């Protein structure tokens, strides 16, 4: 899929449901969606660290680092206008300086983030992509074997 220069649609007006902080496994999360995501990581036996550091020139505080998978995941209930600039900036930094990927996970869809923008993924595609080998072996970026080409 081609990269989308802008992220998910930014809703206007006030939040309809504010984020409700919760504690899970002794960690204070900012929202219930983050807790649900952490629980899904646990279920899949994926090691995670919550908000370990600020990333890139914009000093973006990405929600989850998945060190064994060499990727980061920002979990959002609501995409905000500043994310459209700061997430690609953080993705560019992570790719160039650490060879790590950045993803955006939302309640109904997910995105692969790079310095150019956002590539939409289904949740199933997201779980496949983050577990792909960190050496660029992402199944969504690979070309089919020559034998499969017309």
C-alpha cells in the first residue's frame, strides 16, 4: 500500500470520553486502551516496556517499546493534529539511529509509521508486521518469489 502523507482523521471538538488512567501489573497507564494492549502483549508473550524514553527531536513519549521485536508502538484512542507531525519524526529517528520501527495502534485499525506518513494496517496485519524479523523481513514489504510473478 502507498504511504499516506497524513495520519488518521483528526476529530474536531472536545473528547467525548476522556482517557481513564489505570494500573496494570504495577504500571500506571494513561488509558484503558493501553491496558488492553499490554494485556494482549502478555497473552502473546511479547516483552514490553511502558514509556521508557522520549524519542527524536520532538521528544515524543511513545507508549510501548517491544525490545525483542525492535519496534515501538503508540496506542491512541484519539489521533491529534500534533501526532501527524511528531509520529513520522519519531519514526524517522528510530529507523535511522536504531533500525527500529514505529507503529500506531488504535481501537479499530493500526498504522505503520515512517518519515513519510502512515500506512494503514488491519489489526491482524499489525500483529504479523511487528513479529516479522527485524532485518527488514516484514511480509508486507517483501516481493513475491520470482516463480510467483507472471
